[in-house]
C-alpha cells in the first residue's frame, strides 16, 4: 500500500483538538497557487501531476485555483498530510512549518514568474 493510501485511512476531517476538546490553530491557505505552479520544488512527489512546465495539469490559471479541489489527491491536502508527520510534530508546529513553506514558495514564484 502506498504512503498516501496509508495516510488516507488516518485522515482528519476537522482541525485537531487538544486534550480538552478545544479547537487549535488551523492552517490558512491564501489560495495563492504557488504550490500548484512549482511542482518540481517538491522533489518528485508531484511529478505525475506535472503538465510539463512545472504547473499541475489540474491548476486553473483563470481562477488561480485547483480545478479538482473536492477530489484532489491526498498529498495536496495539508490537513490529511499531517498523518505523515504527527509522530514527530505537534499540529501547531506542522502548521507553522507549512506556513513558512508557503512563504518560501511565494518568494520563489516572484523570482520566476509564469510566462
Ligand atoms: S502555497 Fe500555501 S497558501 Fe499558497 S495555495 Fe499552496 S497551500 Fe495555499
Ligand atoms: S491537484 Fe489541485 S491542489 Fe493538487 S497540485 Fe494540482 S492544482 Fe494543486
């Protein structure tokens, strides 16, 4: 079974809660599209989605949004992907690091804008 299929069985449908059942910090996607437009920066994880120029074949350039959002792959879902890291990272640390990653991706995109 693939890594992504294994994580699918552990998916979370809502933000994790602390011991007291209180909702904790959630990941806020700004919908900038910087991830979907720079797939080679993910070291091969998204190669199957690459339309040939580093942009996902499902990315809608008119709206800057995912064209298959409701059925996007598990690996595109930040919340579901937490299953891969939760042994080592708290949800808050994971959100912080992912948010930093998004900042990096936006900076990279400004350096190499789409033609
Ligand atoms: S780079 Fe981050 S903030 Fe931008 S669309 Fe991707 S997940 Fe959302
Ligand atoms: S499937 Fe959607 S969320 Fe995933 S990389 Fe492609 S456009 Fe982005």
